[in-house]
């Protein structure tokens, strides 16, 4: 992310405050970007799991054991259940079809759309909260430097180019393919 330089019309103390606040804004921008990338990667992993589950179901394979399952079964007091003994149940493969697969994918899409919405709302709240805090700092700095002129200035009177709002990029695809 490019760092924003302070407006040249500012006095030195305000330029310094701008630079300090810009460092915090940069950290928030980076954190938000990382969170969006993690959400995209999580979505991709979940879609891959669905494809793996479908392939395993089509091949009529049972769920493979994980290392934790093997260790759990090795416990002395744990009696392992044999999943293959119940032949009365019909195979999952018998009722698996393209519609079922599409349903699984739709479930993943719905889940990650909700997660994306929550993520974006939280990031917008974080950006707004940081902006309010930084406007307050700016107001206090102005009052400290020139109490007579800025005695009754409101944080809403401070121009946005002095205290920019961190832009939350809500225009990202969960599956950028």
C-alpha cells in the first residue's frame, strides 16, 4: 500500500501527527487485506474439501483416518466401532448425484457469503472507529497548538484530507478464478 504524505500546508507538529496516524492507518489497511486473503483461501480450501468428498463418495470409499483418529483408537479404553458391519444401510453413493454435489457447493457459497458480509461490516466499523479516534487526536492537537482559534472546533469540521478514512475494499471475489 502506498503511504499517504501529509498535505504541504500543515505546520510541522501537524505533519508529524499526520505521519504517526498514517502508520496506524497503514497497519489497519494491511490487517484488512490479510483478513480478506485468508477468507479467500479458506473458501478455496472448503471448495476443495467438497470436491474431495464428492470424489470419495463416487468411489464409494469410507472416510480416511486422520492421525488423531488412529491415536484415539489406540487408547486402551476406547472400543473402536466397525463402520463396515452394518450392511442394512444403503450406500451413500446410491443417493449421491450432481444435485447433491451442487447443494454442497451452494452450502459453501452461502456460508462464505455470510462470513464475507460479517468481515466487511467489522472492517468498516474498525475503519470508522479509527477515524473517529484520529479526528479526536487531531482536534486536541489543534486546540493545544492554537487554543484561541480552535477552542470550539468539532471533530466533524476536520477535513478528510487531514484525517483520511481507511478505505475498506468490499469489491473482492471469494473465488477469484
